[in-house]
């Protein structure tokens, strides 16, 4: 096994962390859809914390090791069309995902605080866990990540 | 040799590879969510809720995605190694972790289902540990599939 094989392996593991985190967030969103219960949201905060760590590691790992590979491997160049497309998709997806995460994170913190204080329902939670702005950001981010995966596998123009 | 994911391959291999990889990614995400929910319960009051969450995640997301991953694996295998008799090491690792991981996943779902229905925290913990072992095996498989040792 060469050094580039290890870098590719880390790149793919990072991609699994990134998409795996997206899946975790989707499972939570579907599971909590339409709820106003602070207790239900608070109980899943640990799961969301793991998702947050995975999405951070996955986002940084995919771009760092991906750019490394594009520079290191003779077959590809950083200015290849599919590589540029991947970088643009990654940047937009990460930013939209961050904005969506901010919305869900704020609602989660609020739910946790209210649940500890004994308040069982919250309009903020109810507002967030349906077709909210955070949901829209998360949806578009996920679609872009899916396109990114398609770009990585098909490598159009390579 | 830098692996299949970094290479330009025949166009006909892309769709099966995409299905295999996407299924595996969903599988890893779903099992991670279920493991965390089973093993990282903070408040006792959350127990029932998290056991139900974990069971449904394994049953409705992890099991279907395992089948998608496995179907994609067979498809890409038939295209890439259809006529050969000797498989490379990384293929062997992939097959073993797929089959053993699938069996562990099935046992984990059954344990999670009983734990969710009968509020048994010990069984829920066992389900989480079994799923975590499968998850660890699949991380090794991801490394093997991408780095292709041997």
C-alpha cells in the first residue's frame, strides 16, 4: 500500500462520516417531524452531538484529503472540471448544512433548557421541526452532497 | 494502485458502485444513530423513547440499506471480477464483513425489538454493543475497499 492509498482511504472514510452524519440528521428530522415536545427533542441531543462531530470531521477530511489526492495523483489536476465542480458543491453544501444545523441546534438547546425546567412543549420546537428554514437548508445541503457523490463516482470529463 | 474510487473505470461500473457506496453510507449512518441512542442514554426517563428510536432506525433504515449495499456489491463484483477465480484480499474482507455484519445487524434488531417492547435496558445495551461491533467491522471494510490491501 502506497501513501496515496492511505490518503484515499482517509478521504473515503471522511465521506462516510459526512454522509453518515446527514443520514443521522435525516433520521432525527423524520423521527421528530411535527413535534412540539421538548422532552422528545432533548432525548435525542446526544445523537445530534455525534452527528455534529461526524459532519465536522467529514467536511474537513473530504476537502483536505480530496485536494491532496488531486495534487498528488498524476491522473488528475486540481483544475479538472469535475474536481472544480466537487469543490463548489462541497462549499455550498457545507455552508447550507451549517445554517440548517444552526437552526436545529438552537431549537435543540431551547428544548433541552425547557425540558430541564419542566416545560413540556415549545412553539420554537414546533416551528423548527416541520418545513422550517432550517429544514430547507438541510434538504438542499443533502441534495448537493448527493450530487457531490455522483460527481466523485462518475467523474464527468475525466 | 490507488483504488477503484479514485480511478476512471468503465461507465457501466458507475451505477452499481454508486448504489453500493450509497447503501453502505446510509447503513453506517443509521447504525451509528442506533448505537448512540442505545448506549448513551443520559436520563432514565428517556430510555423507552430511545429504545424505540433505535429499534425503528435499525428496522426501517439499517436493514433496507444493508440489502441495497449488498445488491450493489454483487452487481459491481459481477462486472469487475465476474470471470476470475481468485479474489484479492480486500474483496475477501468485504464479503466477510458484509455477511458477518449482516448477521450481527439482524441479531441487534431482534434484541432492540424485544428491548423496546418489554422495556429491557440490558437487552437494549446488548443490541447497541452488537451493532457497534458490526459498525467497527464495516469501518475496516471501508478502509479495505478504498485502500485495497493485497
